[in-house]
C-alpha cells in the first residue's frame, strides 16, 4: 500500500481510516435487510438523536487498532507516476478489535471477511493499492463465491479479468507490482487510451468504442474538443505520425492542412469524467507555429473545474485475489467492483451528496429503524436515493464542467538561463494572446444518454467487446460471470 508515514516504525493500516468504512458497511448491510431492520441504541457510541430522529454521531461502539508487531515492512520506492513510497508486510499484520456488545461483536465478525473483500485502503485504493484480506481457512473459491454473491445483489453480472505474471511486462522487481501494473494498463486503456507519440498507440475503449454508439452521434468527446480548442487559436500545430484526429498537421509539402473533426465544440461532452475527474490534462510537445525550431516548445494544460463537485473518484474499484495455490503467487483474478452510488452523487449534483464525494455519508436512521430509501454508501448495495435528498437541487443534465487552458514552456537542463527566460516569456505572451491569461474557459457538458445505468451498460459492452478473439483492453480479456437463476 501507499502510506504517507512510510518511514515510521509500524506504519500500516490506520484504524482512523478503516473503522469509519467498516461502520458504514455494517450499517448499509443491515439497511439492505429491509425497512424493519433495527440498530439498537447500545450499538452507538453516542445514541443522541437530532429533531428528525437521526443519530447525530453515527459511530459504532467498538475500538480498532492495527499492529505490525515485529514484522518488518518491505519499504519500496516506485515511480507511479512520480516517486511513491510503498510498504508491504510479507507476514501480514494484526488487527485488534475491542467490543463489549455481543450482538455488535457478532455482526462485526460475520461481515469482516466480506468487508475486506470489497474495500482497499490508502492512496490510489481504487487502483488495487492497499488491498488486504483476512487470514482464514477458506479456499479461494469460497472467497470468490462470497464476493460474487454480494455483487449480484445489485447486478446480474460480475466482471473480472485474469492475469498471470508470466504474461505481464513488469518494469520493476517489486513485490506484487505486476498486479498494480496490469490494473494500471487496463484502466488506462479503458478510460484514456495510450499514445507514446512515436511507436505505440492503443485507443481508449470509452471514447473510441463506447462513445461511438448511436445515441452519441453528432457529439464530440472531451479529448477531441481540447484538440479543436488548441487548433482554433491558429497558432499551434498538433501532430502525430499519421495526422489523423488532429485539427492541423503538416502534409508532404510542409503546408498546413485542416482536418474536419466532426461535431461542434459547443456540443462536447466530458466523457472521461464519468470514470473519475482528473485534476488536469496535458497535451505535450505542442508546436508553436511562430518558431522555426524543429522540436516542440510548449505544453498546453487543461485544468478541470467541476463547479460544486471538485473531486470525483473513479466509480470502479479493482480488487485483486490470488488464484494460484503456490507460493509465491503468480496468478491473480482482478474483480471490478462498481460503485453505483458514487455515480448517483454525480448525477443528482445535490449539495449534500456532493459534499460526500470524498467523505461518504451515513444512511439515515429514524427511531432506530434503517430507512431503506435513504442514501446508501457502499458499492453493490441496492438502495436508492431518498426523494428528500435531491428535491429542488440542480439536476445532472443542467451541469457543465469548466476547463481552463494554460500554455506552459518546456525546458531542460541543457538550456541556458537566458533561453529558459525567453521560453517562459513566450509562454506568457501566448497565454495572454490565446487564452486570455488563463481566463478562457471551455465548457463541456455532463449530460448524456444513459443516466445512472451508464456503469452497468459500459461494463457489459466492454465485456462483449472482449468476447471477440482479437479484442482486448489493456492486453486483458474482461469477462463476466452471470448470476444463476432458479
């Protein structure tokens, strides 16, 4: 896992992160039992309620801590994407829970295995980092069966892909890093695609395949809109080996030609945002037409401003489970756990929901009963949003995302201070000329055809795409397991 206190003795899982998640999970699982499910006052640390009958501080009455003991972590530093400190405990760690309520203790014991099967922890937890499982005598098949049963509650299919260390091009000799790399490549190809600008290009499944379905005809995605915005200044050239998909490129006669991109920039959609907002996007090696230099001088950066939604994490969590019975493990199955509630938060754009984008909120409790129509915070749960949660609020279809543009100079160690100064001054002048000194904003729509059913349909279509022998995503085959009926 990635830990911000990696250099401190005993740094591992933190009770301050795990306990609130476990509290929410226990509450949501009880809520899923129906409107008559109850939580006794003795379960709460403080059962005091507000005027509406909701527990003011919905924290369950038990203590939790983690102890690495004498086990020494393997401190490993990786570039992902910048220098990142990872810790790994080959011998595992101890979890100590203190609880004096027998019924609550039983609920914790019953739900702990499933909780760790459906959650990761720490930084970049959605991408497979910080994955822990309880040590037990259960087989891999039994663990998978429990996870699938939970995921079937809210969907008819479970999605996963299998990886083998022998088939992964790992770049670092780091414990289990081959799993992280496989997830990273898969998710990149699923969302944004890959292009090194020279030899290798893999299209984004989301933008190049899924977005081209019939209901999106006449609309352009955010990546193409960004290219068109840059090219419309008339001062930049965007170039690839083929020239396809870019607004300007050089032909054989070294003349500027215009490529019709299709769609109108005022009908552009922030399609990648549906799989998580990025803080910024950068077009590298943009060539300024006003120079005779043979190399690229500038980058153009788009900074995302989602308005009231400042952050929106990926609604898909990747959970790795080793399937190889041998040690060290060399095979794994990566489950995709969709968080439909997170998408509901985005779609409804309700202030209460939006505020919970980074910190999930607890389901309402009224008179010790769990209201099964209230907001549910866990992936795989089948509860919807309460009507009160979205009344009078701005709807998803009315919203846009702003992107602010900025030209940034490219510099390197071989350049003199005078050259760096000139390059920065050129960038500042271009900012003022092209993008009104960072005040020029591009609006992208968030409205699109499917609504909250997007995530299920997207994964379904991706698995169908991978059924063709020649098709993969991130070099992997996305598979689905259907629920047995009867």
